[in-house]
C-alpha cells in the first residue's frame, strides 16, 4: 500500500536570495502576439488561438534574480510518495516539482535528476532550474511558481490510501490550480490528476504544459503517434515531416543540428502519448486523457553553445532533453476557459520495457506502432479515461492534513471577496488560511481593512506589486480621498496602469510619485519604460538618478549600463561604473557592459583583458548572445585596424571562424553570428 511522508533531500545548491522589485518593463503587456496567418486550406482551429492570452513580463510577481553559481550542500523539503513498485519525490518549495521517479523492481531512475540545484535566467520570473517534471500553469513560459513553494496536503481516497495534493492561487489568471499525485497499487504508474476551476463570470486564457526532463544519450529515441511536427516560420504555422530532416533522423535528439521545439502533430482523436527509449529497450512513457492533446520534444543544439547550456544548467556529463505534454498543440497559445467551467485530466508516468529492435526500427511507422503497442500494454486510452472518472470523488475531497504552505495571496483574495460581498472561488478541495498572510500581503490587507495604503521609507523596496483591477479601484479611490496620496500610493498606481497597458497614465503616476518623494523605484520604472520605447537618451538620463538612490542594486546598475551604451554613452557609463567601486564589477553582465564600452571607445586591449579572463554570466538569458557579440565586435575592430578597412566590411563568417569565442561567453543555440547596432537582450 502507498505511503506518503515528508523528508529532507540534500544536494549541492546555489544560493537563491530575495526577490527584486525591478520587474521587466516591456510596452507589450497583457495582449496578444500577432496571429499566425493560416496557409491555404489550413483548418482555422489550428491557428485560432495562437498568441491568445500572451502576457509580457512577470507582473504582479517580483523577479527572482538574486542567485550565484557557488554550490554548497543544502537540504530541500520533499514529499515522498512510495509503494512496492514506485517511489516519487516532490520538491515542495520549488513548484511541487516531481524531482525523482524510481521504478523499484529494477532500481531504475526514470527521469533526469539534476545532480545540483542551479538557477538560471529562463523562467517568467527569471530563476529556473532543470531536472524532474515541472508543472507549468499560467501563461506562455515557465511558471512563476517554479522557484516558489506550493501548498501540499495529505489526502485519502475511497479506500483510505494516501495521496499528495499540491495547489496555489495564480494572480494573473486569478484562479487556483490543483494537482493530485498518487500511485497505482498493481501497476508501476504514477498518476497526476490536474483540476482547474473557473468559478467566475469571465473567460480565462489557460496554459498548461508538464515538462519532463529525461537523459540525453546517443542511443535514445523519442517517439510519439505522429508523422509530422508543427513548424512556426514567417508568421505561419505549418507541418513538416518527422523524423527525417536533411537526411538525419531527429527522433534521436543528438542527431539534430539545431536545438528547439518539436511539437508533434498528433492526429485528432489519437491516444496522446510520448515515449523515451534507449538502445537496450529500457524506456519511459507519458500518456494522458484526451484533454491534454499536445506533445513536444525539446532539445539543445549540439553546438558549443548548446553544450555550454547543458553544463551551465547541470554539471558536465549530465545532458538532458525534455518530453512535454500540454493542453494546446503548441506553446504559442492559451486556450479560452469559459465562465463557471472546470477542466480536469489525468497524466500517467511509468517505465516501459520493449523490444529495442522494434523501437529503433529505421521504418518510422513500424517504430511508432511498436511504441503504441508498448504504451497500451502499460495503460490503454479507455483505462486512463476511466481513471479520470474514478478519481473525481477523491479530487473533490477536503485535505486530511496540511503538510506545507504556499503564499498568502489566495488568503488575501478570499478576504477581498468577502469584503466586497463577491462569490468565493473556494471549493471543498482547497484551503487558503489566514495564517499564510505575510509581509508581501500586509500593505494590501491594511488598504482593505483601513482604506489607506501604509507609506514606507522610499529607500526600502516595496515588498510586492499588485495588478488586479479590483485593487486598482480600491487604491485609486483611496488616493482620491487623500488617504494614500503619497509616493508609494502613486508608485503602485503607476505599476497597475502599466500592467494594464495604460502607459501614459503610468508615466504620470510615477512622475507624481517622484514629486512627492524621489525613489529609485519610480526613476527606474520611468527609465525602463523609456528604454522599452527605444528612447535611449531619456533612459540614460533617468537611470543614473535611480542608481544614485540605490547604488548597491546590481541589476539596476546593469540596466543602467545597457541603457547608457544603447544611448551611445560608453565614456559616461565607464565613469559611472568607476564611481561605484570594484565590487560591482564582479557581476558578469556589468563586466560585459564594461568590455562593450571599452570596444566602443576603441580601448581594445582593455576589452580583451576583460573578456579573456573567465567569469560567470550568471543571469544570461536563454538564447542570449551578448557575450559572443561583444567578442566578435572586438575582433572585427582588430581585423579592421590591421587591414585598414571599416569594421563593418569584415565578413561575419571570417570573424567567427578566426576568433571563436571563449566557452564562458558562448551561449549561442545555433552556429551563426548575428551583429546588431545595439546589444539589447
């Protein structure tokens, strides 16, 4: 019989510090991407939701960018679900991620378990780490909860067997989500049952993808019931044959030249599954009930940059790929969930033992047919649909024991709805207790209870942001009544305006905040918005004012450097950097901006010395090429000086061939070099 317990799991881990108030300021906020243009004869349903529900940035969440690459043994609180066949381990402080899944009869780990915890800049809130299975609910991208705690509880089914419930309140979609994880007692299967409930009179854009990290090896093949993958190019969505591309069978992840997405075009009505299979017939499958129609393979390129990413996120010798399952066909879309609607589905995770010759048949149809037989031997489509119905009663049952607590935002929303006499979003399966209310929620609870947002010292960063329209109305009324007419009230009002796309109103609010009391936060927001509008001169004027008020904020200084360089002010940037002391130069991006300023000032020896000494670009973004671009610009200038020509006349291919970038600068996912006028990320 299954057991559920709490344990400590120890692994080498980088530090993850407090969140930053410096949210991304992009002018495209709550909107839609440009819709893809359907090809002639293409069914409208294949493209109708492309771009729908897209959100730029991370508001109202704060940014998690304070981490390093110094790893020390640290304990992680985990929930362990176990029976005679399987052992599943979940990281409760990190999105409830399924970290390990062991098939006990063979002692075989089914997932890629990262030997370290190493955040990197790849998620909605920046910090993300690789390994295990991540539950991505919210909008397009890695969930804002990937490095945050979830609620966890012990629950019991009709037979009294324990299972694990995970849940949280999501602040953008303004609804909770629920995950129930339990083991089959007769078969080696971990079931993950997801329940989404929209209890309001509004349509909610929904995005869900379960991302499964698996080992990458030359003998590994990934198979799904599809003969094509979706391809996004030139604002069009089409399909291309799979698995052959340029003569390579890219169902073997190490055989593809380029990293990226392979979204399987599974025919409508087919059993949705994906299989990972090694050369000896040891495999893994992920299958689901019908609502989860999407399947994807993610691979890193085999280029030096792609290998660098693998080592950067793991440690050398532990490369991985991802199998993913989602509600949409691709990750370019959210789906509309109507008012007062519930969606639920079941996912099955388990080992797969099969004839390796059949699974690695060079005939793709034969191989995927053999994989389909193997998946059906583990669990059939009717069985998984029956499991969804069978488990419904337990999914609606109240938790038996709270094991772990998440944020206080759900409790705050409960309080707000109660105060406004609005219908509760709660059901019997979820609990958001008042005791979870903390420092982040304290200003908003005070505003709710007293009608006034407490004013704080402008030298202190606000602990949280709010974007919900109901809170805008409450705060605007409080400012108008004179109860929150202070720098912090106007700062928050501007953030709410900005998140809603009212950019001119946001500027007026932040200007008013500065009139009342100058703060680094208002200056920075104005500067970042100017930079987003490509008004680099204004950004370069405002950023130093913010830095003067908060000179120890590394990310703020880095943003300032980028803006001043984009404004064509390398000398002014170097002068400002010199005034901040040597410690600030320890940050990789600030050092990179110093090197870029040196290149643009023709101080080439200084730039080369800065770039050649290894350093960590800890906050490098996935797909970012700023390090290699500065390196290439440096050597284009050197070639130009030696040959008496303009740097622009030096062929890009020549620079890349003659001066390959050092490993610590090379995070290119492809093989080419791209030069831009401005080095913007």
